[in-house]
């Protein structure tokens, strides 16, 4: 499994006022991008009022990332939100797996 953390921000070039919060728009877009991919899961990891929401997305297969990213980009277009940063989730190896 591979996990990525997406950080979102308001697109400064988008001037239309929207009633829904940043987090609400982000979660709607991520939900649309995940729709139909049963082995892709996500969770918001910041508070709902945060102006730069972060969402952790877990993929069961590396091949799912490109399709998810393309769908997310399309889903974000009408929201006025853009991806600011993407980071891999670092997995700690269990102590039994560490070779001395």
C-alpha cells in the first residue's frame, strides 16, 4: 500500500464566492475522484475550518495514483481549490524487520 497526503489551498485566480467551506469542497472533490475505486481510501486529517485542508489517501496499488490524480484535478476545477503539496506517508518498519 502507498499513502499520500494532499494539502489544498484556495486558488488565488478564482474569484467566485462559494458558500461551502474549503474542507467541504475538498472532501467533495476527493470523494468524486475516489468514486468507483473500492481499494482507494481517504480521510481528512485537519480540522474542518482549516483554510489549507489536508487529506490522506491510501492506494492499494501504485497504478491507481495517476487515475486518481487526473480525476481529482477535474473535480477541483469548479471549486476554486487547488493542490498545494503532495507528500508520501512514511511507513515505519516494525522492529522485527529491522536488520542490525
